[in-house]
């Protein structure tokens, strides 16, 4: 189960609203959603949580690039909304690397061999394991680190240090909104 909320900073404090992510397919869509909720191009935080698995915070300040933090990248990678947050830049990959892999995969048959190339049998395996050079499941670009990933300082100026952000787990939204002084407004939408 997912929960998503927007927190928009205003002159009078924070305004909170829950949000539907049905029409969000990319980080750009999510950023636009945040900017639409912004008051005078002030800070907007988007909070996404998959119950007991991971949470993510996206910070949008005016027209600046969004800043992202994900509590568990490997768990988020298995989630459609988490995949939105795990950009090439965040994962340290070259932009467009996935497109290059897809193009290369089109050149290879479904069995993982090029046309006319013999298939690798179990006897060709190294030490009883499949040869990593031909193992389709082992691709360095697909590796997503377990644990936290992203901008640890995205909430530091609001009173939530990097160390505190790293310790957040299941009640992250409560602790984040407490630090922001927005617990009451968030409670009204949750």
C-alpha cells in the first residue's frame, strides 16, 4: 500500500495535501505536480511511502532540479513509484544507459545468444555456476544498492540532520513533519 503527500511551504507555515500518483509516470511529472502546489515558488516536499518497505522525499525549490532521498533503494527499485525516483544520476549511471542496454538486447535472441552462436551449456559453467559473462541476470547497470540513497542534507535546513534522516524507518512521515513543525497539518490529511 502506498501513501503520498505534498507539503508546500507558505508564509504562514506548511500546507499539506494527500495526492494521487496515478498520472505520474516520470520524475518530471512528479516535479511538475510539486511546482503546481508551490506558493510563490517556495519549497515543496513530496513524500512517498510504501508501507513497511521504503519511503522517499523529493524536494522542489522553485525551478531548481529536484533533490531526492530514498530510504531503501533496492526496495524502491521493485516498486513502480520507487523506480520514478531512482534516476540515472541518483544511481551514478550514465544517462541513457538503459536505452543502450535495450538496443543491445534487441540484437540478441531471447536465449541470450546472437544468431548462429552456440548456447552455453551447464558444462561450460565456471565452478558449477553460470559464467557471469553470459549470465543475463548479472548486469552492473541493473545493480541498485541496498539502503539509503540520495541527498542526505535535503531536510537539514528544516532541522532534520543527515544522521537523523538515516535513522528514520516506519514512522518517517511523523518524524519529518515534527521536525518541520507540520505534524498537525499532515495529520489532517492522513
